[in-house]
């Protein structure tokens, strides 16, 4: 393997780690044409003492950014995403201890799939929608490869590779409920919630048990939840995708107080 190929592979890994790493302040957008409100309230009911209280936009080095706009869509508060050969994320940092983890509820609407996407293939691993959960854990158990990637992420972004990242995704040809391990690190695993075109063009609502899904994906109990994000990406296929995301809610039980965060457009 040549030195140049090593550098290229390291750079690709670093960019991937940015998907679950540090984020920057959301830049103001122009109002979406369909918007009927100037902002969107994202609800998070959590037992947590350490919260940023804001969703932020994470742009990845060398990547075009996905366009996220606050809007009302079919009567729902939402964030609309449009991606054209692009990848970036909206992310909120927070802290929910493992003992306090409950369920996460969220919704999305996808009008069309990315025709050439395949989450199993490195060169076409895109998804029109992702909900991303990042967790703490014992990094001393990392393999040599993951330890190296974590150090590289810390150097490039100021944050180490999360101990574990669970993504809920929409695939093209994988059985719902299946787990896809990232080709770059086994500390990122994707759970397929939808596959194929059957449910396109309508709002889909989910409520997932975080602990149960983490244990299914990783074979161990989760640590503290430290970040949650949404992402529409088309950078690998060089294609295009559009989607809408509804509010994301974390809750331990129905009576828990609700805290609010806002993504704003001028």
C-alpha cells in the first residue's frame, strides 16, 4: 500500500467520524418556500443536568452541506432536508445516563429513495434519512484500529470517536430490523427501520426502546446517551434526496417534564 493511499484512507475515516463528532453553530437559512412558521420546536423530555439546549449544524470538511430548513409540512412542525451530492448533520449534545434511558419517538417522510444507494457498500452508503444516537462507554476496550481512529478524530475535531453510535436508517434492499455494521468501524451500527419503496410519500411515526435496540445492535448494555442527530446524505452516490423530519422526543415515562429546543430560520 502506498503512502498516498494510506493518507486517502485516513482522510476518509476522519470524514466519516465527523458524522458523530463535533458540530458548529447552525448558519441562518432563508425561509423555506412552504414554511408557515419561522421556527420549529423540537421536544426532548429527558432527565439530564447537562444540555446545550440547541440543535446545531455540523458541516464536514471537504463535503457540500445538506440544506436543512425549518417548516410546516402537512400541518406538522418539521425540518426539511435537501441533499445533492452532500452530507451534513443537525445534532444536539445532551447527557442521559444509562439508567435513565427510555424510548425515543420520532417521525420522517421520504418521497423517493436514492436509487443507487446500498448501506452495505462503502462507495454507495447513503440514506435519505438517519436518526443518530451517540453513547459513552469504556474506550479502553477499543481494538487497536478503533483506538487509532478515536485519536485521529480527537486530533481533527476536538472530540474522540464516540464509544458507540446507533443509527436508525432507511435502506433500499435490507430486511427491516437488520443490523448493518459500518465498513469503517464496528463502533457505528445501523438498524434498518424501512426498506424499499412501500412506505414512501407519507409520514411514518416511530417509538423505539433505546436500550433494547442498542443491545440488539452491539450485544451489550448502553452507556450514557451524549448526542442525538438527524442526517440526510448523498455524498457517496453523488445523488439527490429530500426528506422531512418531525420532532424528536426522548422520554423515560409519559409524565416526565418536557424541555424545548429550537432550530430557527430568519
